[in-house]
């Protein structure tokens, strides 16, 4: 697999090329619609490429990229000081566990021209000259592969708070398949991502919605008891109704997983 990413002044993109042992070539292009640097764009290309390889059931993967810093950080040859790059490195390690054999190496830029040119064509929204237009698509990515938790909202805890780990509570086998489906949906939407170690552990709480579907909630009772409360009163319904009195139209908005959109500081 070849990968590359680039961040320009107005946009950024990622290019991935999967090459089979028989020489079959499958290109992937991604336009990254969120704030990036050159390094994070290359990390996105690495993670997105690994995800595409996993989706195709590939078990033996050899990765090539011209980003020496990123490659050697993943190989644990360079110390990672940037907080956001640490998240990308950990995410890459989590993804690599899927493969039976994995190798990532640095190659000169002239040996990574296919992935690099995919990035250029994606940024300009122009078809790639070396690939037929119907052999690949440009996918828009609106959220980073790992949460951008640097300088984000934090949960204030009471002084002297000790992290709490809830004991595992088993869910009903009758809804286990629905729970796995909802969790997988949130993983693919990048609302959640797996980690190996955590000082706080809370159980999920499946709730049946009116339409019969399952909503996955989390038992935050221990965290709520340990967190400081904001002194903001809820809006008064009478005041809200007065503000819309006399309106001739009402607009309804339904967001996909809207209640999961607040990104918090990891620590």
C-alpha cells in the first residue's frame, strides 16, 4: 500500500493506492474537510488506507510512504511530542492488530508518485490522468480519524476525586445484535474509537426508542457525582413559547447522532 497526504492553504486531501501481489491497483481519494497540517493529513492517509485494507479482508500489509516522521513514529523509532500526533500513533497501533503481518517503511518521494498525484487531483477536484474516472471515487471526510482533543472542552472534577471503574453488566442476549450494530455505526462515523486502557469505566445503557430502534447511552452516574456542576438554569418554556408567538412557520431539524458531537479533552 502507498499513502500520502497534503495540506494546502485552503484544503487538504489524502491518497491511498492498494497494490495486490498480482499487480492489481485500487486507488482511493479523500478530501479532508477539517483543519489539518501536512503531518496530520499524512496520518489521515495512513489510517484511512489501513481501514480500506481491513474492509477488503487483507491480512498481510506492507505500507510505503515518504513521510519519514510519521513512519518512524509508528515504528517507535522517533519520540512523539505533539499531542495530536500521539493520538494518531495510538490509533494506528490499534488498527495494526487486525493484520497477521504488517510492515511500514519510508520510501523516496519519487517512489510514491501515485499516492502523491492522487492527493493533488483530489485537492483540485480533477480526474487523475493515470486512473480511469470510473475506477475510483473521491470521498469527503468531515471528521478526523481521532478526536481533535487539544484545547477542547474539559469536564471539571471535584478536588480529590478518584477515578471509578464500574463492574461489567451483561446486556440481554435478545438485543445483543442491535447493540453491536449501533456501536459499529458509531465507530464508522468516528464518534467513538477503541482504547486499551482507561481510568474511568462506565457501562452502556441500551434504551428502546419509540420507533423500535436501540439507542446506546452511557451510565455516567459516578462521573456526574464527581463533576462540578455548571450554574446555568434551564430555559423557561413559557419564555420560549412567547418568543415564537405569531410565527407562521416552524422548522424541524433532525441531526444524526447530534448528542455525540461535543468533543472533550481526553485527560
